[in-house]
C-alpha cells in the first residue's frame, strides 16, 4: 500500500497559530495581573499598615490604611482589619488632627463590624470625653465661671454618644452655684426691698392666686402666636422653674418680655426677691435667668450659653 503524505501547514498558518497562542497567553497574564491589582495589592496595603502600626509609626500606618480604603472591593475580613487600623491610628495620633468626636466616629464604625479592640478604644474615648468635661465644669465652678461651666457641658452635648446622666448631674451643679451666687448678691443689695415693693404694686391680681391657678397663669402667659413656649412649671418657695423645649429656644429669645412679666408676677405674689429659672427640657441646662434689677425696679433676663 502506498502511504500518502500529510500536507504540510503553510508558513503563514504556522505564524498565525503562534500569534494566537501568544495573544491568549498575554490576555491570560493581563487578567491575572489585573486580579492581583484588585486583591493582592489591597491586602499588601493593609498588611503594610499593620506592620507600621506594630513599629509605632502611626502616621505612615494611617496613610497605608487610607490608601487601602480607596479599594472598590474588600472582603469582610479586610474591611474589619481596615476599620480597626483606622480606629487605632486615629486614637493614637489624637487631637488636633483627630479630636475625640472624630475618633469616636471612626471607632464606632469599626466596633460595629465586630472589632474587639475598637470597642475597647471606643469606651476609652467616651470616658476621656466625660473626664475632660467633668474637670472643666469643676474648675469653672470653683472660679465662679458659670458661663464657662455651661459652655463645657454644651460642647460635650455635641459629642456622639454623650452621657445624658452626666449632663443632668453637671446641670444640677451649675444651678446650685447659680442660686448661691444670686442669693449672695441679692442679700447685699440695699435697694432690693424698695424694688420688690415697686414691682408688687403693678401686679395686684396675682397676689391672691393659689399655686395651681398661678401655674396655669404662667403657662398661658408664655403662649406666643398659639405656640406654648413652656413645657413644665415647677414652683419652689421663691423660685419658679420653667422647662422649655430646645426647639422653642429661638422663640423664647424673641419673647423674653413674657418671661420678665412672669418673674415680676412671681415677685408680686411672694412679695420677695422671686427668681425664674428657665432650663432646657431633658438636659436641665440653664437657658435664661430672670432676676430683679434693682436699678430699673423690674425683672431682667440673663442669657446663658445656649445648648446646640
């Protein structure tokens, strides 16, 4: 039998095959490289950040973690490591670049992902904010700086996770100091008696009111354009305590004459150096103090730092 020879491929076909093979290999290698860029490099940034963190190079470590955060795709584990790394570095770097509120936002986000270390840092940030405010309030009250003490609490109120119980406690301390200062000042004012007498003559209709009737009169006197400005009335001896909602503070500011009239009526009713304390509902922080002005023989309002 005669064996037939197979046709040899042309040189052109051979070159075309080699070109297709090289192209396929190039495409494959490109895909591998691109996949590495999406995953491997991100892992290396986080790893580099953790390495710098262990060395105590917090600035460089933070830069590494920020670089890693720009990735479009991260695994759940990578997200946790990244969030925890940002929390640790920002807490270590601290203010002024990363104030306590900024640190807390970062660490709260990390703690929400289950980072145990982030939860501990978050608790320490909250404790530091409370301690800082408590120290400021104590020092300001010791120096009789009421506005400074309240300003410290107002600032703390804006802090994420602010402790409402702590705010209430500081508010009580501030009111005690206010009352003590006012009593000392009024006891030494020799014109107080004549001012009380002058004010009392202008409000004879309230002098016979019982407590419930007087409270209703106060509530009605604090209604402006159909909006009640006072949420709660508490009458204690010579002092009238009013609570106003924070949302109504702008209206209270524009209608202080209503509260001056209320305090005048309080003075007339008790025929004493009556005082009206206006506090913000919830926090109890002082918003306004209304006291007798012996020079004008009427009441006057003192503005306190306003809660945000």
